[in-house]
């Protein structure tokens, strides 16, 4: 028994060493395993930098043309989130600017705007927005809301003649409110999205690299995969991605000043089952890869699907049950949830023990499916060769 165990161990170590040679002698695999996870995080982070949208273009149709309406426009233009690009004579002219993408919002001030204010009645303004980019709409809505509230307080305070400052504050702002953004102080889009993208980039590069290797082996009729062979190959990929993990999940966020509140050693511990489950998931998906080129058909298109299933771009509790079940079988779903909570929300490994245990469960599941699937593939290939020989 001892000699059998030593033989198995030597075989695993040999396969581990041999797989390094396979990886570094294949340009396509090097591209997926190393170049992709090194370059893509920098590319995405550069595209989303700076993280916030400033000077969202807006057109104004000022039918009032009074001091009060001009003051409203001045404050809108002075706000960092918005910029008035044109004062239009009428709505048709403003609509033309929308069609030409010169502006993405229109503010219409009615002709009786100042008259109603002077009479002490409400004087609404009308805002139209192109909803194709929600970040611009967010800028418009927040800026217009804040400015109109501030001007309303000022107009109301003018009527309180003889009142003290405290009385004026109570009358104009009886319930003050403050906005405190948790875990994303810059309110940046990249700080929100990039942690999820980094995890999915790691998973997809693993799937693509393994699919490319297995496709090559299938073409050369070397697709038989025993337990020790699978372990040796997986240890090779795991050891390679320990360095990639350090770069992608620690160095890249530091380069672009993304929030990093978690304990890095606990995060690295959490990534162990994530990497292993992704590797065995890749071996399972590779059962459907019959040639190197088909890896793009099997795997590449799933990137956006996995991003949506992670619950980052759409609330997870609003995803249909069928897609929740599908998402629960994808390692990145739990990897994204756990990494964001640990890295951005300062959760501990104990806090994400649910995701951690699920990833270990997926590791065991996909190890079994990879073994059984390859046994079935080997038997079916043998039968096919026997039939051809007859």
C-alpha cells in the first residue's frame, strides 16, 4: 500500500511538472492563463477611470427669463455633475440637440415661473432625460433635487422676518438628512463593478486555458483523464494562479485606489476553494470541447451570463428562481459575493463561511463530474474505435 501511494504521488508530481511544460510551450494557453488576467484588469480599470461622471450635458429652455430663473441655471451649471451646453429658444431646438447627442437632458422653465414664486405658490420646472445612460440621469436628478431644495429654503426663509437662525432652520428644514455612502466613499462606478469583474476574469481565463489544453488533447486522442492525472494538472494550474490572484485581487485594486478593507490573508484563504472549483469546473466544461477552436463557442459567451448571475448588475433576490439555481452552480457567483463582502465590506472569513463552504462543495462536485465524465468519454471513444476497426 505504501509503495502504491508513493507511486501515485510520483505520478502526480510528474504530471504537475509535465503540465508546466504544456502550458508554457503553448502560446494560446499562455495568452489565456497569464496575458489575459494580467492585461484585462488594467484595461477595464483604465476605461472606468475616473470612476465618476462629471459635467453631464444639459440644455435649458428658459421661458421665464427672470433673475430667479437665471439663478437656477447658474447653480445648475456651477454644479460639478452637470453642465449647461445650450440655452434654447424652444423645445424643438432642445430636442434636436438630444437627437444629435449634444446633450442628454432638457430643463424647461415655464413662463410663469417667477410670477408664481412671488405670489407664494408652487412653481414646478420640467425635466426630460435620455435614459440610455443611467449615470447621467443620476447626476441630473441629484443636482436638480439639491438645487431646487436649497433655493426653496432660501425663498421660504426670506418670509420669516425677525426669526432667529434656529427658528429659520426649523421652519425651512425641520428634518435634516445626510447621505453617508458605505464602503464606496467616492461613489465610483469602478469601485462598485471592478471587484466582481476581477473575480470573473480569473474564472474565465481558467476555463479558456483548460478548454484549449483539453481541446488539443482530444484532437490528439489523449483525452483519457484519471484521478491522479486530474490532480496533477489541477495543482499546476492552482500554483500558477496563486501569483495571478495576488496581482489581480491585491495589486490592481491598490494601483487604482479601490476600497480594500478586508484581511488579505483571509481573502487568499477564501480564494483557495474558488480556484479549485473553477479549475474542476473547467475540466467538466472541457468535456464538450472537441477541438481547440470550439473553446470560444463553449466558454467565451458565458462571461456576461456569469456577471449577471453574480447579482452585481441586477439584484440577486429579483433574479428568477431558475437562474438562481443555474447561478448557484457557477463558482464565480459565490466567489464574487464572498470577495466583495471581504474586500469591500471588511467581512471576515467566518462572516462568509456560507459562500466558503459552498465553494468547497462545488470543488467536490466538479471533481466528481470531471472524473466520471472523462471515464464516460474514454469508454465511448473506445467503442467508437472498435466499431471503426470492424
